[in-house]
C-alpha cells in the first residue's frame, strides 16, 4: 500500500498551529495531550493544567485502560474506550491529533494513536516533534481548560492489530510473524533491570529501540531513514509484523514507523515483556544476565 493513500499519521506543528489559529479545533478536530510520566518525576495532569495547546483535552492513559489487569496500560474494553473518548468530544467523524510533553519529543502519543486505530478509528495523527518542539517553535500555549460537548463514539476492536500471550507463544513454533522489540538494547539483552523487573527478550525477536526512530531534535526521522533501519535489521515490511516492548507503549513507535513506510497492519503485543516475564517458562526468556550468572 502506498503511503499517500493512508490517513495522515503525522501532522506538523505549523499545520496544527494554523488550525488552532483558524479556530478549527472542535467537533471535527480534537487535540489530545497523552502525556504520562513516572509519578516521582513529573505530574502530567498538573503540567497540562499549567500549559497546553489551545483547545486540547487531557487523555489520561491511567483512566483509559483495563484496571482489572495485573499489567500496566492494557487496552480497555470497547465500551470503556468509546465512553472515555466520547466524553472528550470525539465522534467517529473527528480527526484526532495526539501529542505528549516528553523531553525526547514523543513517547506516549504513539500509544494513544494506536489505541484509536485498534478501536477502528482511522483519522488519527501524531504531532511530529511533540509539545517540546511546539513550544520551541513559538506556537501558542494556554492554561485555559476547554470543556468539549460530549459526542458519540462507536468502538470496534480490530483484532488484527492486537496480539495476545497465546498468539506470541504459538508464534515461537510457527513463525507466522516477525517480532520487533522497541526497548533499549540493555533491557532487550537482559543486562540491565527494567523498572525493577529482570529483563531479556522473546526468542527470535529483533531489537529496534524506539528512540532510534527520532531525530536528536525529537521529530520522526525521514521515510528513507526509517526504511533503511528496517532493512538493516532484515525486517521485511511486506510480511506480518508484531511489535513488543515493556508494557505495550513504545512498541507503538514501531507500528507508527512502519505505517509511515506504507504498512498499516503492524500488531502490538499489548502485554509485552511485563506479561511475558510473568507467564512464559524460563526457556522462552532470552537473557544474557542469566547466561553470565551460569
């Protein structure tokens, strides 16, 4: 599929600032701040209250998730997602733009982008460069919190974009799809702890750290650079691909990067390493730390 026939995966700060200035933010265009930070480091909701893109609403990933799951940030039900985004004034006809305030430029926004897509919404984009570059380029910010009128959103889960633990286990034998892990190299190899959790990776997976898709300034790298990165890792974008990470967040950077290359069907293993570590038998966890101990 050619990139130009896909929905806009990225919008520029210039494009969005023009939309804000023309007062187009409303029922047909909604802007969401999907920031999340470790509580001991930063308070995403408080920072949103202090300054955000005019007309934006706060997309709370802590609220829009399956709270009954033992794993972080697992997808909510169709009804939960539909109710949550409906209250943010988003209908099935709304173009949604997501961003976050991470110092890298983009961290959690691709997760929100993927969540909309997995629930059947096509018109969703990530703000290229994030809030960091929005501010750096001198675009307007506000502390004024908007209260959009609720809308009706119908969510339909697209199971093709989602992988379960059982499917990942089955793939160890069948190799039906390629697996790419977006965590930093040390965690993938198992030589450093991941938020207190022993690290390592799923057998047969390939490591492409999510931050490698971003420029030093925090924008998405060019299409040519991204294509070359996949080629260097011997990832065939014409074949099925599933992304994984620690908790299903940075894996969405892989899905976004592949989408920019014209591949809209990358699945995300929602449980990722958090679930795999707790459920998979020892022989299905590759770790250099284990080998070194032995």
